[in-house]
């Protein structure tokens, strides 16, 4: 199973977003490996960022960069959540298996370790960036 590590940045509303996953990463299994973030500021754009250099613990925009370079950014996502006012009802969901099986990262092979962390726009936070903690997982065949 994925290993959660590092410290999330408390967002501008006082919530601590967190990362979690269901399933497992696979080059061939059609079952989703869904990576998600919860307790995110609603209606914000963000992305899942992947690091291939193992874990990191680097100060970054008032929080911590938890994934080591080289970095790869996934597609932009919207956190959704309640209509108004601003709260921590937002969440991100990303199906890693669908993404990798579409051929987006042809160099990522079975047994590759990936570290992942969500980053998102949080204009009220230091540096305007919010981030979750991170997770490490390995790609299966």
C-alpha cells in the first residue's frame, strides 16, 4: 500500500489537507488507483505533482515540498466542494492508472517508486500555495 509521509501545510482557513489512495498503481490493471486530497479549500485549481527522486523535506512557499526532483505535474484539477462561502469542503481526485495507461509517462515502468503531493491555489496562504502531505507508491505490472 502507499506510504504517507511528510507534513501538509495548514491552509488559509485553518484546515490541514491530507492525501490518501484506494487501489494500487498498475501498468495493466483497469481498476482505478485513485489518489485524492481532502480538506482542501473549495473551488480551487490544483494538480498532483509526482517526484521521481524519493521523498523531500524542503521549505516551500510557507509549507514543505515533500517530493524529490525531477518533478512531473499531472493535469489541472478543480477541488469542487460547497457553492459558498469558502470552506474546506474541496477535494481532488486523480485516477493514476487511467493516466499512466494512456501512455502519458512511457518511461515509468513496473517497480518505479513515485512520490506524490497535491499543490493548489490558496490566495490567503503564505506564497498563495496550499499543499497536502505526500505518499510514496510503487508501480506494479
